C-alpha cells in the first residue's frame, strides 16, 4: 500500500524522540495546504502514516518537525534562540503507489534526513 511515514531519533541521547509535533503540508502551484498534524509516540514514530493509500498523490510535500520544545525539554545548556527550532523538509513524491519513509536523525546542533524503507 502507498504510504508516507516518518520517525524521529534523538542521536544525542541515543533514543527515539517522543513528543515531537509534525505537520504535513502539500505544496501545489506555490500554495500550501496543511494535510495533517501529529505528535511522535514513545517509539519516535507517528501512530499512523502521514499519508496512505489513495490519499498519496504525486507532488511536493513539506514535513515540518517542530523540534524546539523537545530540545528545550531534553537538552541542557542550549542558547536562545535555538540553533534548530522548526525543521522543514521538502520532498517530492513521484510514485503515487510508492512507499516513502523519511526519518529525521536529530541533535541540538544538526540533523539528517534520508529516504528510508
């Protein structure tokens, strides 16, 4: 089944990042439309895919990871303003029947994303 999913790993602490708010927005012809908002669970994952089945269309999407509050709770001695607060990842989905997984590896001063399986 087609789907777009994500999870967040706190690589500074070596554990899943629970409680991170995530928003998924469709970007079409310069216009943005919020599709869903969710929060990561204890495993750093969302309880359901961000998109699944016929809701996944070919196009451009933005995942906004609102990591600021999480970092303030779990990292010590962070300067204000935070180096990372909202992380926006824009992805293009070229196959409406594909499986897309976008993990975020997070630390207070850097992050990495990739297309997982």
